């Protein structure tokens, strides 16, 4: 066989192996960010990682809860001078699929200490009734618009912390970003611009505006948007916009409210308005003395494509070294 033809066959074979490896890598999910379990996971590796405590099932699919996959430990850091209280509430997950679909999950909504109260937790599916899936999938039970099939990346990111402020009662609230209601609001304008809604929580009746109604998104793809809420003391919470959508019939927070009055006398100490997520375990996401809310599309992480390519190469190398960990 001529040398040039042998070289051609060798080149074709190498290209075939590279394509096969890339295809195999595409069937994995890369978890990155300041969590305990960074790495690359095939469906087999996800199944091996799941424990009885963090296994979840819905609609014929079984997987590992997002909180369990993260390892339940997130490393947070806040620059000096910024408000670092409950810093994990600055964080959110960007889930990306092979077709480019994006879905956002706030860590506050899956952290059992705050909003992680759903009967079936959000999870990464690795199998159905027929066996292992060909690729992982993000499943948000009851909210199929937030699901991501062909899941290939989960990245933990955070909005920058806000500088610690003087605190005290806010007198106005600025709403900005991808909203039809952008502007500055006082208690009087909140009461006059929106039909009032009430919500009773632990004997206290709050009056205000349904939070999703107030936000009134102007962009249709709510699954890839976040809501950043800031207070006069620099306290800050990030919500996934989709978790606030009352039309999504899932076990989240269907009665989220932006109240400006209550019967127990929390106002005016709570400022012009606050947020209420009534099904949360703790009130860390109940932000009082709000002075700013921004509705934003999640930014594309810098040089994400280059980072992903590098992680794939690392993952393939790690497979050779420890196939029992990264299958």
C-alpha cells in the first residue's frame, strides 16, 4: 500500500476517533463553579454519584437532585465593603443544552435552607424506565418550559455583591431591565398603578402587587432571565424569573408578592416594599427596604466556548486516569 494512502487512512482514522470522542463528550454534562463536585459526568457517573437521599424521580425519569449534585457546599466570597450576608443567594446555575437551550435556576430556590421545599426537587436525569439515557437532562418537575434536554453544562455563577449601605427604610424603588414597567415607584404609585392583592402568612395579611405582575417581562424567554433585588443596606437576592411565574404549575412559590402594607405593622419599617416568597423555609429571600430591582438576561460567560473545550480535553484525560470516577 503506498505510503501516502496509508497516511490518508491514518488521518481519516484519527479524525474518526476525534469525532467519536467529541460525540461521547457531548453526551456528558460539565459542572463548573465554586461547588464541591466540579467535574464531567456521564449518565453512568451521575447514577454512581446519586445516593438514596438525593435521588429524585418524575414522569418516568430518575436522576440526582441539583443540590445533591452540587455537593451541598458552595464556596462564597464577598469583597471587603460589600454586604455578604447570605452570600449564597447571589448565586445561580446556568444550564445549557446541546441545542443551545438555556435555563436558569437560582441557588436560593434549591437550597433546602431557603426555597428548596418542593415535593420533588429539581434534578439531572440519568435514566428512564428503559435504562440509562444517552445524555443527561435537567428536569424541573411541573415546569417543562424550564427543562433542558441534551444537557452539556451546568455553571454556578454569581452577580456581584452590592456595597454595604446605610440601610433604613427605602422611599422609592427603581425597576429596570427587560420589563414593560420600568420606572421609579413609591408606595403611593405602587398602590395606584396596580390592582391590590393580599396574602396571609402566619397571621399577617400583606397587601401589595403580585411580584410577577410587577415585573411584567418584556422578553419572552423567561427561562434564561434573572431578577436581582437590592436593599438600602446592600442586601441582595437573585431569583430565577421562571420560578416566580404563577402560570407554571409547579411546587415553587405560586403566591410571591411585592407588598407595601401589612396588618402586623411591619411597614413603614420595611420601606416602600419588600418581597415575600411564602413557601420558603427561611425568610432570607424576603428582602425588605428594597430600592432597586433589575430584570436581566443571563450574560454569556466570558470565553465560555474556550473554557468548555478545555474542560472536555481535561475530562478525556481524567477518564484515562480514573475511569471509575468519570465513566
